[in-house]
C-alpha cells in the first residue's frame, strides 16, 4: 500500500480493544502486539479520526480495560454523525453488505466514507476489512458519490522488515 504521511485514518472499536485486550489466547495476544507496534511506529504519521460511535461501543465494556481503551483515542478528531450518515449506513444494511445493526459496522464505514477518510483501521475481518465486502462497499460508495476508502488492519502497514 502506498501510505503517505498526513492521510486520515478512522480508528474503529477493535483497535483500542485489541491494544488493551484482556484475552490471553494466541490470536488475541498477536493482535495486541501488532496493534501496539502499529500505534508506536505509525500512528503519529497519520491524522487519526474516530467517532462518538466508537466511544459508545467502548463505554459498554465492564472491565478494567474499558477506561484505558477510551484513553487511547482521547484527543483524536471525533467525526460527527449526521442524518445523511445514518442513511448511508442503512443503504449498506439494505444491500446486505453489513449486519442489520445500524449502530455497528455499517455506521463506522458510513462515517469514514462521508467524511472522506482515507482508510479504516480495524481488526474486524468479518464485516469491514473483508475482501468479499471491499468491492461491494466501494461500488455503493461510487453510486452515492462518496469516495472509496481503504479497509485495513494494522498488519497491512508493515513491510518485510517491520
């Protein structure tokens, strides 16, 4: 990927959740290491954004990591949610690209698309950074006159020497 300094990246809920995971299985620990490495090496190279939707999802947590997760994204730009964004999210749902929850994954993609963010950083491989969905999302975005965006994981930023 051709990443330029200054590009805007939307941080979804899975990033702070992985950064401060309480899970100890091998997959969770690997995601935590990669996420922390991305944050320490790459985060300062981009303009990070998120939304109140992410803050809300993080607030639902009941563990000791809940506050740490919210702290990770403190100070980054929070993109507003408009009626148009809610309409876009519903289109993703109606087209069966995203799950039925209008306040979940569809909302994150709609927020990032509407606000012309360059990429979404996520560990959600089922519904966001899913190769089977990327073309569908980009097709809908083109139909709606929205920019296409990259749907990435922290791993996508590492070269052979990282």
